[in-house]
């Protein structure tokens, strides 16, 4: 594959092009992933270069067809053009197909994820329960499972629970959809916070890989799922705060001890664990209150005439749950 | 048909044929295995459109019956098609439209929501089962998951009829029972087809996302209230 593509060295830029990287990346998928950082096929330079190359291939093919057209003569001038056209189209099709199959093999190669899904149901169950049990050992690096099945399923479960919460609280989303918001929130939290924690641990030289942060944070969402499942159905603030502290705290402690056991130095430990615990606990707080009935009137009055994309509409809230300040704010919202 | 004769006796007839240079020779020379397929192509090209459509409809109907009585047969898997899932998805999305909302702009996203949920959910479940070591192919899995939405679509139609009656508690109980039953049926039907393609100790890992998927759809059906 490399040899064949290497012969088509039609780059015109004086500084050379990304051609070499693309050719080298024709091997296994692991090498390809490294090169995609440099040559993401959607950059303008690459697209322009591809078009340039295809156009030049067309011209070359047209010239070649024009020079050897004896057998087309009997079909007349129309036949000649038709043959030329066919050949050109053929060349363009081949070039396009080659590019597409290369891109497909690069991006759609799911086999690189296969080892991370190699789990048994018993293992998943035990990891789910262990995510709520902090380990005492912080002087020796704790073993963190590097799998993605459990975290992925937990994120989807959280999406389902969030949908349920949004529906029961009657949230109205003006621009966007309920499903889009739920998926965006959950996946965004999981991916962004994992990357951020990995970045921080890279800065302070902690012994943890990206896969492990993804896995750790994913399993940490188990506590969130349990708390939200209970409190979206039983609306007691006191119960929520107790569960937030107990279950949220336990899962945070588990993640914190795992990271502590892999970090050296007081300040790095403080930085990493502080960030993680703050983000984790605040996320649970946000998930509970963002889709709760009482806050809707408050938000409506705060935001005023500028409608945000997630607009919450004031509802009729039973009076017994409001104190005087909230009631006045609610009245302000109603009269608007 | 001359080409067919040629292929049965390769090159035998060419020795005494002289072709002048200005007569174009047309046609394909096919290998012996080829002719039967070419006959099939010609026959389906020449048949009336009604027959083609009826054949596809019969195949789709046959698969519906297999979903209704989920036995461990491979008919759904062998000739997969995506007509049935598309039909069911569009029907379900249309039925779920016009749901209760404070503003009118909720009805637009709902069709797209359902469509996206069904197709992306199916794709993710398929990817998951492939990553877990399943032997089923991508489109076969999509086909099975799509066809098994049928009980939920029937439940949605029933719910819409039940919602015409203004009594709230009885209608809610009836809808709950119907939706729960159809959700169980869908999950059972799809696992009857999908779980066989997995290693035996990992069936639960594949069944859970399917359960979640149909649960979300069942939840959307149950919480549907039409605009007043």
C-alpha cells in the first residue's frame, strides 16, 4: 500500500506536504492513531491537496487517453469523448475509493477497543459494589481496572435516569432536545472531567493513565445513579442531602484514595484530590437541582428577558414548600 | 445466449470464426459459475413491479410473525432487511409526535428525537455486542433490534386509543400494564435472537443495554400525553 501510494508523489507545495505521513500511516491502526494528530483528514490543506491530486490524476489520465485513441475512431467523435469521459470517471472513482477505504480503515477500526470490553458479568458486579467502598491502602498503588464496558453502561444509565428526571419535572428545552441535553451532560462530564484529571495528573507526574481515569470516573457515576434514582422519585430535600453526603462521599473517597495511592507529594495530592472531589460532588448537586421544580421559578426571575437555550418555565408550585422570599420571587415571575 | 454456449465449451468455437476488424464484438464472456446468477438478475429485472414489492412485503411480514412468536430460528438473521425497522421507527415517531408541551416547538424535535434514539441506540448496542465478541454482523443486529420494536409500536397505538378516554387513573393503569408487557416482550424477543451469538457466560452483558434501550422507549411511550 505504501509503495503504490508513494509513486503518486504529486505534491506541489515547496515545503513538502503531509503526503509522507499519510503513506506511513497505511500500516496498523495503532500507528495511524498517532499520525491522525498531524494529518486529520478534515483540515483544509489536506482537502485541497486531495483535490489537487485528483485533478492532476484526471489530467494525466486525459492525456493518456488522448494519445492512444485509435480504437475509438470507428465510433466517431462522440465515441472518443465518451471513452475519455469513461476513463476519467474511472480514475476519479478509483482515487476516491482509495481515499475512502483508507479513511474507513483508520476511523472505523473498532478492534482497538476490543480488549477494553473483555469482562465477565461477575467482575462488573463486583466493581460496581467496590466503587462505593474506599480502600485503606494509600501507600501502595491501588489496582484500577482498565475496562470501558462498565463506565459506558453507567453513563447510559445515568442518561436514562436524567431523562426520567427531566420529564417528571417538566423541563422545557427550547433549543435542542431533552435527549441531546441528557446525553451531552453525561458524556460531557465523563469525558471532559476524565481528560482534565488525566491532564492534571500528567502535570504532577502521577502514575495514572487515561484509560484508568476514564474507568475510575465512570464507576464513580454508580453512586450518582443510585442517588438520582431515589431522589427524582422521592422529593425530600433532607433525604437528598443525606444521600449526597453518604453515597456521593463514599464514591468520591474511593476515587480519591485510588489517586492518592498513585501520587507523590503533598501539593500534587491536594490539587488532584481536591479538584476531583469538588467536581464530583458538585456534579451530583447540579444534576439534582437543575431539574427540580422549585428552582425553575427562581431561574426565570433571575434571567429576565434574555432567554437562555435551556429555558425553564415556572410552574404552579404548592405553597407549603415555599418560604416568603421564594414566594415573592415566584410572584415576580408570574406577573411577567 | 451465445456467450453461455461459449462458456460451456471454452474457445472451441473460436477457431473457425473470423471477425473483421470493423465489427465491434459485444457481450460478456462469463465463467461457468456465472450464468445462473445472471439469469436471476434478468428475471427480477423483467418481473412486474407489483411482484417485487409483494415479495419484499412478504419478507417483512414473515419477520413480523417471527417477532410475535420468538422462537430460536435464524430466519430473521439470515435474510436481514431494514425496511421493517424503518417502517416501525417512522410509525412510532409519528405517533409520539404532538405530545404535551408548554410551547408548540416541542413537536418538531420529538420526531427527530425518537428517530435518533432508535437508530443510535441500535448502533451502540450492535457495537457493544461486537466488541464483546459476538458473531452476529452489524446489519443483522440492527435488523433484529429494529423488528423487536414492533410490540412497543403496537403498545403506543393502544395508548393513543386509551388516551381518548378522559378517565385518568384507569387509563394510566391500563397503559402501564400494556407498556410493561410490550417492553418485556420486546426485550425477550430480541434476546432470543441476539444472545445466541454471544459466548454463554456474557449474555447478561449484552442483554443489559438492550433492556435499557427498550426501557427508554417504553418510558417515552408511557409518559406521552397529547396536547389538549
